[in-house]
């Protein structure tokens, strides 16, 4: 801490029970009367998917974009990706006095309003246009794509190779997933503008603070933007964790189009494909792995019937 904030004594450190990928700590700098958040990247990097290798750098980049567009997000005070000081990426942000939207202490009627606010801010996120298509983490490494369909096919190939290496899915399933995307590749060519997509929206990544003795709740920040993508906004709407009627109402106009449901199903397959890998390899949770493996198979079969 002295590297970034000088000689600050009497630091109280508490581990926060949130997030499965990074480790998050709350820091109370008593001598400076200040509270901070320290996020530290994963240790076993051999278990990461390719685009996960520099997620924290991508997160800092996205927060800079969000803040420039007055979208509520964490304020990054310091970050290091060189691994010179510790063998992990880390970032330090201002502490936000808040509660995750997933917390049971927030009344259901208040949650509906917050979902609407999240939808409104998501529409603002989607107005931000990037230089290329792809995961922000890849684009920062010079691995962006000029076309959305190119990114999707490349992304599926990378996930498939990792899945085969770790025995997540058998070769038949992986080949069938690749075959589906090749067969419907033409429906993605209508996406010509690489718009910023959070790609990991769920109630735990929306922070809420209350006013007037907990009678009025307001969205405080949208966090964990490390998996962000520049691409098709429908990738956000395929998200299985956040989208509901209140969110859609807050978002506003969301135009239907030919082949939209096919696109949404294809994006759902990507989410499930990644989750299957993550639960088996990174979290070693057998039950969740089997659930997502089954879901991946079901979405794949449904897509195969549509083409």
C-alpha cells in the first residue's frame, strides 16, 4: 500500500465474500481515514481461457470508458499488471458504501426499480462504440476482429480447444457446436457496429445504496466489467441472469428483427459453453458442471433443429 498511498499505518483488511474469479479485500486505512477495495487476480493461470489472461486490465479500460460517459462504476486508483510486486494482477478502487442487488435485505419492490435503473444504464453502455469486435481483453492485446462473425467463430474454437484439453466435453459435442456456428454465420453479418457489452450482468454485479432510512434505493455502480465485449447488443440480452421485464422497461426500445431468436439461442450456447468449462476446470464443482453440461447439450440440440 505504501507504493501507492505512502506510509499508511494501521490497515484493517477483511476478505469480502463476493466473486469467484478474483479475490477481493476491503481495506480500512485508519491513519488516512479512508476505505478502499483491493482486487487480486487468480493464481492458477493455466486453468484460464485465453481471453481471461488479462481480464483486470480490460476491467480498468472499461471503467475508464464508463466514467467518461457518466455511467456509475468503481473509481480505479491504482493497478498493476506487470507482476513485479506480487505474482498476480491487482487493482485498487474507491470503496463504495453499498449492497449487492442480490442481497436478500433489499425489498422486492425496491429490486424492481433497481432492475429498471440497471436497464437504463445498460442502454447507455451500449451506446459506447469500440475500435473492433471481440473481448476487450483480446482487443487490448491486438487480437480484435473486423467482423462480428469472425470473432464468434474464433471464440468458439478457442473455448473448444481448451474444453478438449481438460476433458470438459467430448470431441463430438465440440465439433457440433463449431458446425452450428459455421452454418448460421450469415445471420451475424448484419452486426456492423461493435458496441460495448458488459457480458456478465447479474444481480451480484449491481451495487445499491439506500437513502432516507432504507426507504429509497438507488443504483450505486455496475461492477465486474472484466469480461466485456465489443459486439452485438443482443449478446447482453441472451444473458440468463439479469434480463427481466423491469430491466427491459428501463432499457427502452429493443427492436425485434428476423433471426433474432436464433441469434439469442446461439449466444446462450456460448454462455453455457463457457460456464461448463468454468465449473469443471476452475471451480471444480461437479454438480454445477453436470448441470451446465446438460444445458449446453439441450441448447445445442435446439439450435440444430432450427437450422
